[in-house]
C-alpha cells in the first residue's frame, strides 16, 4: 500500500497548514502507531508557555506587578512521529522553532501540555528515574562532567550511578579511546579541557551505560574540522556496532548529511517535513553547477556566449570557471556538450546546490512540494 504524501507547506502559519495539521499527521512516512521495532512514539505533542509583555522603565516594572498582558506561546504544536530502533534522525529547524523544547520533553525535563510520549516502554516525565537509565544526552552548551575533578573521576562516579560493572566499564573505556582518543586527558580536570576534548568526554560519559537511545543537541557546535570528524566517526561506530538510536539536532548541515538518512524539519512548533534527506534534495534541488578548468587562459573569451544565454558564469581562479544553471530549464548533458565544443577542458566537475541553500528556502517559506515516500 502506498504511503500518504508528506506535505511541505509554504508559510508555516498559514490557514491551510493549520487545517492540514488537524486532518492528519504531517509525517506520513511513518505511521503514528507503534510497531514492534519502534523505540520512540510521539503523538499530538504540544508544549505551551504562558508569558507576558514586560513594560520598560521603573514605572513599567511597578505596573507589571499589578497589571500584566498575558499571552500563550505554542513552542511545540501537535507534533507526531515514530522512530525505529537503530535509526539516526536529524531534527532541524531555525532558532526558536521548538527543537530544544521537544528534546527536553523527550528526555523528561519538561512535562508536555498535551499529547503522548512513549519511549522504550516509558513515559519520560512520569517514570523519570527508571527512564533516564535507558538514555544518553549530550547538550553542546553544557557538560554533565564535574568541572573541577579529573575526567576519569567523573567517569567512575557515573559508573557507580548507572551500576556498570568494572569489566564492562574497562571494555567501554578501551572502545571509547580507540575512536575518540581520550586517554591522554583522562587525568585532566574538565575545566582545563578544550571544547573539542570536553565534547569527546561528554559523548563517552553519555554512552558509558550503553543506552539504546542517544539525544544530541548541537554536539559539534564550535568544534574544528578534526574534532567534528572524530565525533561523526564515533557516532557511526556506536550506531553500527550497538544499534544505538540517535536523535540529532544541529545547525551544522554537514552533520546531517554525514550521519542521517532521515530528517525532520520543524518551524514555529510544527513539523514541516519528515522523510529521506536524499528525496528532499531531489525534489527541492533548484540549481546545479559545473566547475571546469581550461587548458589555457586564452580561451576565457569563448565563455561570454554562456553569459549571453542567461547562465551565471563565475571565475574561480586563473583557469577555473563555474557555470550555475537551473536543472529544470537546462539539460546537464546538453550544457556539458556546449562547454566541450566551446573550449578545451582539462578537468570538469558537476556539483549539486548545497543543502544549506535548500534548507534556507524551507525556513523562509519559499518551498512548496508534495513528497511521496
């Protein structure tokens, strides 16, 4: 049976979008029923905050004590999805979209206003003591390690808290060191570690008790290329070897492309898209670009004809040029033939539009499509 289409709506606050939300769950890719292999089941999840507009100045502060203009903000609004065991899912959206609020409800930190959450057989906010033993959490802006003591001492404390045997503890520490290279600073106080070193240790701490589910909130924020690569390798390894389920929120779309086949896009508290990243790119890919190197600079004048045809021609360096084109209006193979007929080419490369540009258009409400999955 074919799955119902997943709708990506222009303008998240539009009336049509709200009506669609009331008719059916956005994520038609995965039904809102728990299967035998489901780990996370979320249905009609909402979180509302009551706040008021603060007046300025001393007199305004006095007025705020007696007269307040309250309003309700829907940080998360009727979100529903199911995640299977072993999946690595990217959960992305602009600042203020509701990502962190969702994660806090899934980890049991916040109690939802309405809706249903069931993870690994637990309701997080009702069975928090038992539930937290089955999850790992890493917040990029915070650490769960003790600030003034050596990293190894924090690990030993966590071993006691999670009741991990010494044999398992030693085996996991060996495994963590093999991928994350943490041995050299195990005896260093956490406050003396660099950001990249601390993030590696936080990942090890979150997985010390081998939980089936790992929540990551901006795990690579502020890290250099080498540190990011170590963390991505580690996440792929624990997903492959232990079938650890990962829910990843990040603004670094390279993390998403490297790790996740499935993404969920949220904005203004509502899920705009839930499906395969490759399919999203295929449906929304607007432009391609061909980058090529000339054999000699004297042929550069022959490229003026492409500009006159409405194509965007950029010079990358002395001999390298790039032509951007609309993949719907212009045939890639036809354009390549025209380039080869016009100039002598030493090398040629075809590239897709960066994923950042696609996601930017979705955030801005400029994309509208139907995706069947």
